[in-house]
């Protein structure tokens, strides 16, 4: 770590240098983001997880920049090209783009038209022409004739001049200031244009909106960019991203053409060639990469926001559940699971195969509910789900037992996974999938972490974005959620323990093995007996692990063992036990936190401790509330325009939100119908798993599409009228008209940062 990094990051993120320095120190000591945010508040000045992650990511980018800088300096030194001026420029580069621009003229390259011309000895001629000296004016043909050399392959004046132009074109392309001017032009005025590939009209129908499309690249939303790039990758679309050519060439002429001499005319030709053959394609590649990166970042942000909401969905809790994976011909797979999600019983019923089978299924359901003391029924929301729900409502279900529809996205992925085979080696995929549905109802977080997030169905173009960046962001979200909720050390699966701060797959596996061999843990300290779990891992993990009914009541809370002595001191000062502190609010109100402040522990940590004493091991997730779809609306054919229905948000994208209204096909609430007011970001209005009431505004049965609205009056065509502007008085002087400020958007905002992320 260097002070240079600290200062740069502090200025960019608007933080104090001391905060950044302390955070980097902790990160270098392998502390995790959740641990730093929760248990090292005094060191970081109470930075949250988002700020800490930004410091971590920017530090990695700066370190990568310096690695590239070192590689460039080494290359230049080995090839004896490094001068003091060049070294100063390389060391002074603040972004990867700037660094590569400086290095470009010196980068080892394949044979180009310019290198061939230089081999023919035409570089001096190129310099003469490029200078465009008009005092006295040069005789271009006479000057070029000096370089005719048949042995070197120059047989005419025209060949000599053409080779010189090739050299000039490459010089223009590699000139740092020129590239900066072109980059600015591309990033402000480039049009993104797409057209259908010849002969692909029928096969590429899903890209019909982009058969003839163009818009300013800086104004294109992220989902549209990713859609067009996917179409190009699949060879249905042809994509180009260029500004007006005449404007680009005009910039080059202004910079490089100095007069109207024959030499200047050759420079003009060279600059046009440079743009069309070298500079333009190079800049298009840059803007493609930048657009893709910014679109990826936005799509990943949407995905992670949705995933967080899904993982932190309300749990039903540790109660007995009957879960059904519904089906018509193949029947409904039924399982009963206990409070810990262990499989108690499985069967297959056929409620949709005729009267005799339906009565038999009803009898079985009612018996299993009694035999296994079931407290709720979870139904997968796939095929036959609404029909199965109707069947169950006609059964003799004891009062108080909820019948709930559960989103089963990814359950089939889990059922065929190695994790499922390890948990249920003797059961088939249908049983595993049904258990997953039941467990997902009990505790969404504990079950969903076993599935690849990309299979859960809450992303936007997740298979098109940078996969390493996506994985890193998703891992961050999963770890954040797991540690925010806390993990029961004696019941958690290996997969769940993997995401606990400081553990990982190997230690998680060791904990489960140790637990199986030695029985449940009685205290947090006992996990130190787990093989390979050292002091560092214990420090990172202990505060996020819970032991219910253990030897120490604090083991069920988020109070870290390193702070137990503080609670013990509080209890001693009040002449009571720790259990008394947990039970009696009056005692907690007597605690003066300032008394326990020292050089290591400050008020932020003490306030967290006090909050935990009030609600030890509290779950940050909302309390479970039952939800039901509208009765009698089970398929798209049951819908009518204007119908108002309850629904659950299943996915939020940049262009709107998808809502499950119980007809086996999610409806889309376009961003323009999310609210009566203007909406810029759908996540400002709705979240995944949110319960909403929608209005059906359009039904397309042929394409299986449903359009919904959250507006109070979605069919109103009235527009808000602007108040008439008062007429200016005759004697009033005309006001100065200022040019409008440019509008910001996701693209220009990012570009204003000067590509600092690079």
C-alpha cells in the first residue's frame, strides 16, 4: 500500500484519508467487507459495506494500473526506447487509457503499411511532407524522386508519396492529443446503428425492433445496448458506432493541415486515410468496450439489487411444511419436511386425473397434514400450480394452515446438482426439487444460496455481461445477506456456512464434519477445535454465527466474543446477570455507554451492543405475510382488459418490472406505467418480492404477453397542463438567453469521471 493510493481514493470517494488508510490496512489483513463494516467501525469511521467495497475495488484498479505501468517501463527499457521525458509521461498517467495512448507509438507491432514504407527508406520523405514547409515551397515530385529505389521496392514517384502518406497516417493515429480529441467526439456524437443481417429476417424476428435502428450512443439505455450486442454476436444484426465522418475529418484537417500546398494536400489525404483505416476503427472499438462495460455495470447493479431483495425475502421460519411440485399427467410430488428442513416423507398424488384419483389425493393430503403436524403448505408456481391450489382449498385443511405459492425458479437446477445428490443420495430429482420448494418457503436465504444466482430469474442480460465482474458482485451480495441475517451454527448447511465471513468452502466442510462427529456446538469458542480453523478465521466468523440455547446467552446474538467482557462489565456494574440484561429493558436503560469507551471501543460499537441486548440475534428480514392470487384467474385466457389483480414482483429491469399474477406468465409493467409520476429508475418504485395491485391494460394471447399498470387510472389520456406564461411588459428589457445545460445520463455521467475506473 502507498500513500498515493490513499490520497487518490479519498479524493475520488469524498472520504477522509484516515478512513481509507484504515480500511486498506484491514483489507490487506484479509478482513472481509461485512466484518469491517460491522466490527471495525471505530477504525473506518463507520463506513458501510458499499463504501468499503468501493475502496477495495478502486484499490485493485490502481494496483492493476501500476502493474501495467511497470510492464510498459520494462518493455521500453529492454528495447532501449526509454527517455527521461517518456518515463515522466508514463509515471504521470492516471488512467489506463492515457497510459496506453502514451505507449501506443512504442508498442511492438506487426508489419503495417507504415513499417513497410519505413523499410523502404521513406520516413525522411514523410517528415518533409508532414512539415508542409512553404518557405520556400518544396517541389513535391522532385523531392519524392530522390527516394526511387527499385532494390527497396520504390519504382515511382507515386509509390514514394503513397508510402510517405502511410507513415503520416500512422503518426496521426498514434498521436496522443489526436486520440483524445477523437475519443471525445465518439463519446459525445457517435450514433449506434443496427440493421438486420442479409437473409436473417425470418430467423432474427426476436430482434425486429433493431432491424433498422439508430440513436446517439450516449443516450442509449444499457438494456438496449446489450440487446443489440447480443443480436450482433448471434449474427442477426450488424452494428456500427460512429460519429459523422465529415466532422471527424474536419477535426483532423484543422489540427494537421497547415496550408494549401501540394504537401498539405498529401497530409489531408493521409489524415482521411488515418481516420477511415486506423483511428476510426480504433475509436469504435474503444467506445464499444466502454459502452459494454457501462451497460454491464448497470445490468449487474440491477441484478444484485434484485438478488438482495430475493435473498432477504420474509422467511416462514422453522416450522413443519408440506411442499408440492405440481403437475398434470405426472402428478404432484408431495413431501413433508420438519422444522430444520429434513425430509420426513414423500409421495405422489394425482388430483388432476379424474374423480377417483382426486378423492384419493384429498384423503392422502388430509392424512399427511395430521400425521406430520404440518403448519403450512408450499406450492411451486410452475405448471398446474393454480389448479393444485384450487384442489387444496377444497380439502379439509385445519384452520391456521397457510397455502402459499412459492417461486420455484432454479429448483430444477438444484435438484440435479451435486449439492442435492449429496443431501439426498437415495431420492430422485422430483423429491429433491419438492424439498427445495419447501425449504425455500421456510428460509429463502438458506436455500437459494445453493443455486447459481443466474438460474433464479431475477437478472437482466446476465449471460451477456462480464462474467467475472458479475460473479464478484453476486458473491458480495450473497455474503452481505448471509452475514446480515446470521447463521445458526448447529443447523446451517455447508453451502450456507461457506458465505460466512472468514470461512469459505473448506472450513465450512470441516465445521459440518466436526458437528456430525461430535454433536452440536455448545459455545462459539468450541469452533476453535475445528481442524484448520485458526484465530484469524474465528475473529472474522464468530460474530456472524449463532448458537441457540448455548452455554453463553450472548452466543445467540451478534455481539462479537471480543466484546463479551464489556457486557460482563455492564452486568457487574448493575449487579445483575447477562440474562437479566437481555430480559429487562429497565436495566439496559441504566447503562451509560460513555463509561465503557476506550482506545479500542467507541460509541458506534457500544450502541450496536446495546441494540443486540434488546433483541439478541434479531432477524433483519420482514415478518412473513401470507399472499393469495385472485380466485378464478388461473390462465391468460381468464384475463380481461381493465381487470385489477394482486401480484408479486418477480424481476425488476431498467425498462420496467415483471409481476406474477398467477396465470403462469408474468406480466410486464413498463417503466411508463410504474407510477403516475415520472420514473427514472424502476427500483425507486418497486422491489423483487413486493406485493402489488395491478391493472391489466393489454393481452396478447398469440405471443403470450401481458401488459400491466400500477397507475391509478392507466387508461386516462389527460395530460397535466402547464400554467400559461405571463406576457412580458412592454417596457421590460429582453433577458439574456443562456444555452441550456446538457442533460446528464448514465453514459455521460460515467464519462465525466475520466474513465477513472480503468
